[in-house]
């Protein structure tokens, strides 16, 4: 298997993988989000705030994972204000349970550490929660959410 960073030429693949991930999480594809995903990946890859890794097996993309870097005001607990959000974690069903997600997560955490970022957060699906907990992520009561 080959691990590599995604680039602008991978956008169509990233769109497809993101939609597969959402469906696997039980979210019905009731609207077309291709244009919005294209814009997201193009903008974030170009400005460097998205670092997306891909895993290939026999020239097929079978897994991916990403971090999005956000800037918040610096605080006493986060001097730079930068935080990384883990997203787009997906492994093709036939490849699950082989440690691929853990390897991807390790690469993402190494990217974050290398950028001097000390805070990482994520929203975990039921399927992904055990991987993140085993890795050392802890649940917090930090977030509130408002949806319109």
C-alpha cells in the first residue's frame, strides 16, 4: 500500500470519497453537494489549510484522512490559537480492521505536531470512535451546536 498526500489533481476522487464516507455514516444523499465539495477542496488545498492523505492499493484509492487547520484567537491554553480538525476519515469496507485508519491518523497527528499546533479535535462516527479512543482522543463537553 502506498500513502501519499492529496493534491489539486485528486479533487474528483476526494469528492467521491467524502460522499461515500457520509453515506457510510448513515446520512442520506438528498441534495447535490458536488460543487460545494469541489470549491471546498480547491480552496483549502490551495491555501494550505487542508492536509489530506490518500492510501492506494494497486492504483485504487482505498482510504483517506485529513486535517483542516483553523485559526482562533490565541489563549492561555493555546498560544498560537491554531487548532486542527480531523475529517474525511474513510476506509473502503474490505480494507477495514487492518490498521490503515490508525496509520493515517498517525500521519495527520505528525503533520499537526510539525506545524506547532497543540490542539486537535474531531467529531467521531460510531464506526470511528473506537479508533480515536484507542489512539488517545478523549471525549469532552466543550461544544454546543446551533443548527438552522
